[in-house]
């Protein structure tokens, strides 16, 4: 597979012994899907689906009345975010994927806070409540940017990430 941002019509004929290797448009390697057009849109969708599945499986634990909000946030980050962010270092972030990542994060927080969409509370309101009740924290998008060494992740020095919600839109 030849990967490029532009479409290339390069034929690779690689032989091992008397067998020619097949050229493919995408392949799954160590749980990540690599495509020849270097587009990670489908990979992000897949990882968010895996994270949603992990969140659903964690639902009985999150609904436990003995857990505090901080414990649930720690569970969210250690279980759900860890499975969602697997191999995120290779993601190429575009505005659409950034919005999907931020929407997934708010969806997780709504689940933890037991806030329905029918209550008509804005995402900013949900994010602000999380910050107020748990203290300083990093957004999921910021974690992705830091792991992939995205240039815009350097705009948030440590301890100054409370307003990261407004800056990642």
C-alpha cells in the first residue's frame, strides 16, 4: 500500500518467492485501520463506537449511588477514554473529526450526570458543570491533540485548561 494525501496511481509489484503480494486500499494493523488516502475519519468513527460500547458496559458501575462524580470521571477517563484513544497518535485532525470527538466527550458527561437531551441544557452548560464540580481537567480533544503532538495543543499551558471548552470549537 502506498499512502499519500493525493491520489497516486503507483503499482507496486512485490514478490516473495513466486507469490505476488496483493495491493489493498485499507488494512487493519494492531487494531487500527490504515487507508491509502491517509484519512482517519472512519478510524475516529470506529474508535468512538468502541468507546460508546465501553461506556454502555460501564453503565451499571456509573449508576451506583455510592460512587462520587470524581470516581465516575476517573472511571470514564481510565476505561472509556483509554479504549477510544487507542492509536490516536496517528489521527489527522480536521474540524469535522474535532467536533465528533468533542460531541462524544459531552455525550459521556451527560451519561455520568444523568442529563437527558430533553432537558435542553447546552453542551457548554454541561462542560461548565463538570469543571465546577471536579476542578481542573483536560478535554478529550486536548488529550488527542497532545498525544498526536498537534501544534494547537501548545496553546494551553498546564493549569490553564479550564477554558479549553471554548477554544476547541
